[in-house]
C-alpha cells in the first residue's frame, strides 16, 4: 500500500496545510498539529475535525480569513500551517 492509498487521502483528496488552500476553496478540517491550548482555542471558534468552511482570503504571508457557519474568522499565518485540511466534497 502506497502513501497515496492511506485513509487520510481518501475519499476527498490529499491532506494539505490550510496555508496552501486557494481563495474561494471549500475545505474540511482533518486534524490540528499543535498542543492542547492551540486545539482548544480553535475548537472554541468551531474549528474541529470534520468542520467544513470556505477560504475567503489567503494573503500569503499574512492572515487567512475563512467563513464558518456564517461567521468570518481570521487565522494568523503561523497557525494556518498547523491546520491540516482536504478539499470538501
């Protein structure tokens, strides 16, 4: 089994850091690669595994703005590299 056949890659696509998502792209949060405090902070904003949201702006290397359940959230450049997503179905 190759790395492309792993469950994390199926069925909706390969994992990527949120920093690589394009503006207008809808993604699904898969995992957070950070400590408890980081995970707790994002969970309080509704960013938990399985959450689907749209990237509104991605002004690399600046903050990223997403739309999640009707709210706009700004996520700092350092944080978006620790959020793993895949294209939403």
